[in-house]
């Protein structure tokens, strides 16, 4: 079987970056789960305990695990949902643009009808999207409802 190598969500480091920008973890549509060893109080380090059972009503295995660490992650579609598509400002109107090379930019015309833009192009769509989110937050264009 061929291994999937495409990134489908932000990496744990990118997710931490978005959280430090103030984006609410509740807006994430993925979760990374990790299980670390923990001290169970006896002074010994243990692996997490898994409790797995079969649910006959749903014909599915159900389980719980203690000491699971969840890290939120955002899919590309969720990040693009968070980015404002259009920003109306007293002096300019900005329009979100994503091109085929996965550059992300905001374009606008100033009061002299000159086109301006800010582009995020580091060769990785997830990095570009995270940088664009940082920029719209710094500019005050981000929907405050998505902030923690």
C-alpha cells in the first residue's frame, strides 16, 4: 500500500503558532492525540491505560485512554474559512486571492486607483496560510469571534 505523504492539517508546531496568535482552539477541525508515560503516584512511570470494550448496539469497539494529550490542528479548508475573503476599510477594500502556486495574497486599490498587494509565498500552503492569518490579525481585519 502506498503511503500518504500529503499534509492534511497544520503540524503541531503550526498549531501552537496559531494558538499563540490568539486563534481559539475550538475553531480547529482536527486533533492530534499523543500518549505519554506518566507517574501514577507510586513513583513508577507507566504507560497509559487503555480500556477497550465492544458495544453490541453499534457493532463497534469503544475505548478510553487516560493521559491522552490532544493538540488541535486545522485543515487547509478550515484555515481558508477563517481568513476573511473581503475586508472593507474606510480607505480601501481588500480581496483574498489564492493562486495555483499556493501563494496567498490580499489585493486592493488605493484612493489613487493604484493596485497594491501583500503576498505570502514561502513555498508551503500551510505556512502561507498561517502567515496570512498573522497579518490579518495584526491589521485588525480578523473576525474577533474566532479568537480565544
